C-alpha cells in the first residue's frame, strides 16, 4: 500500500485527490497548511507527494526545493497538481525537483497514471 501525502489550499481538491487515491488503495495523508509540509514529509516518509503550486504562506516551488535539498526527504517523488500548466511552468517545476506536473482540472486517470509511475 502506497502512502501518499497531498498538500493543497483548496479543500475541494484535497477531498477529490484523496478520494481518487483511496479508491486506488493508497493510505492518504492530507494538509492545507503549506508551512508544515517539510516536517510532515520528514515524519511520515510518504512514497509520493501531490503538491499544489499556488498556496498562501509558502508556495509549492519553495516546498519542492526544500524537500529535494533535504537528505531526509530528497528521495520522495513530488508531483505538482496545479492550474499552472504552460511549458515554462512545467520546465520550472522540473528545475525545482518535481517529477511531473498535472494541470487542473485533472481527470482521475491523470492522477492514477502518476501514481503508477512512482
């Protein structure tokens, strides 16, 4: 069973992603508090993180950089799930250490494909 952590400031997106992942048999941890992400990943060591980019307090790019540069969390794959989906956004996401970017609105298959890849 994969352990997946979701961080999004939208309660609707948190619930939707959690439902998709739970149906796929994942253990799901979720938060809308971007400032706690580093400690949540360190403490829970998820197999995969789905992370929004545009959030209050700390954006997804900053979180991704911190996670990929932290020896305790650098091995955890990060998938951005965001309304940002232009070519420049995808390139910047990869430069920050993300493995992929799924653009909102997404389908259940979009999420399941990412889950299967990691």
